[in-house]
């Protein structure tokens, strides 16, 4: 079987996820390469390990660059801390005013508070960056490579987290608003209210696209090994509770060769797991990728992988 349906014009966001080392980065890049033949494609890595640069053998960073040797593929590695500091710089005024008007903190405390790291902020910022790109609309397809499972799940649940923070901030503001109204009789919305409202809209936009199966697809990558299968099962269950349903799964590193005793034994060892994958994920389109003799590095190897994922068929518009 081959990956299918990715050419659908409505489908914008394709996210790869799974256990560490199963081939997410390789498959995300190979898919982006295939799509870029007919669609202007942006590959976005949210993995702090930034293996996209290694795999493409080209330095990618926190700025969109054209991938060498391709006509229509662009890539960026999202550095969550840089995304956060850009956000803080852009909204420093609103953030400070929020704290000034709804806490008893003095200026020094506020400055210190704004430098503190907040759990989950990395994923929120990474996802916000992705959504901003999609809304700018400069590309036809956005392919996202994530870090291992936990990170992908946190990325997916980032709107919920952001929503929780907005609620706390709105409650803090409510007290302030109540006070102003009691003293002066009326309250006029200010830039902090507008800021909170725009954040709330971001949450809605992220949720809407994630839950929309026509605009967003999550592709799990698995290998025929016990731990990878269990982790994929949990990942799919957790995604399901967030309203994200996968249609297809990549089963990577499948032993094909029987040329030597070692290969025969590896192949025989994988058989029960391949069987288990078929049974456990019977509702998904399965795309098997053979174990290559060498690691997947550079455009030539990535194109080999691309051929396996798409059975050498071009993805037409
Ligand atoms: N089908 C394959 N055959 C051989 N090596 C592979 C295959 N798929 C991935 N690899 C190699 O396995 C390592 C991990 O792959 P990678 O795509 O970085 O996984 P992940 O992003 O899930 O951590 C890399 O060195 C990659 O080149
Ligand atoms: Mg990776």
C-alpha cells in the first residue's frame, strides 16, 4: 500500500508522530519531497533535536529556506525558545499591563515573572508558529515533523493548555474590571482585553484545524517491535480523545532480505509483530517501508524512501 489522499486540496497540515528513532523525520521529509513535486510545500520541524538539517545535509534554521536540489520545497526548524522570545517582545506591553493591573507585583517582580519558563509554553509557541504559517497561506501543504510521542501529544494538547492560561488571566482581569466599574461607573476595553481575545481566537483556530479531518492528518510511524507497537497504540488512543483520527500508518524498518542467516532471523523475528500491527491497527491503511542497508541521509536516499511511501507514483494535483 502507498500513502494516499495527501494530494487532496483541502488537506493542508500533515503531522508525523511516533516513538523516538522509528523514522518520523525521514518519512516526513520524504513525504514533503513527494508533495513538493506538485505543491508548494513547507516542511516544519518542531523537534528540538533538529534532525532535519542532518537528514537533508543542509543547514536549516529558524527561518524558512529553500531546500537545495528541489523546485518547491521549503523548510524551517522551529526553535520554541526563540518563538517565545519573539512573542514576548511583540506583546511585552500587554503582558506587563496584565500583571500590573491584576496582581500586587511591583515592576521588578513583573520583569522577573516574565522571564520565568512556563511548563508547556514550548509546544504552545511551536504550534502557534505553525498556525501562523498556515494562516499566511503562502504554501499549499505544511508537513510537520515532531519529536517523540510525548512531544507530539503535548503539541496537540497545547490549545487546551493555552485556553487554561487565558481563563486564569481573564479571571484576574475580571476582578480588575469589577474594581474599575465600582469606582468609575464604567469600563472601557483596553489592549490587554484585546490581546486575551486574540489569544482565545488563536486557540480556536488551532483546535478547529486539528479536529478537521479534511484539513489536517496525523500519520503515525511505527516499527515491528513490541515497544513501538504499544506506544503507537497509546498515541492513537490519546489522539482519538482529542478528536484526531488517523487514516493510515507507516510501518518502517521491515526486513525484506533473506540473503544471510542474520537477515532471515531478523525477518522471522518481525513476523509476529507485523501480524500484531495488522490486527491492532486493522482500521488503518498500512504502508510498509523496508529496512534500507544504509541510513537515510541526503536527497538520493530520501527519494528512495519517497518511492517506497508512494509506490513510485507521482502525487498529482
Ligand atoms: N527504512 C529505514 N532503513 C534504514 N534506516 C532508516 C530507515 N528509516 C529510518 N532510518 C534511520 O534511522 C534513524 C532514525 O530515523 P529518523 O527518521 O531520524 O527517526 P525519528 O525521527 O523517528 O527519530 C536515522 O539514522 C535514519 O536514517
Ligand atoms: Mg526525528
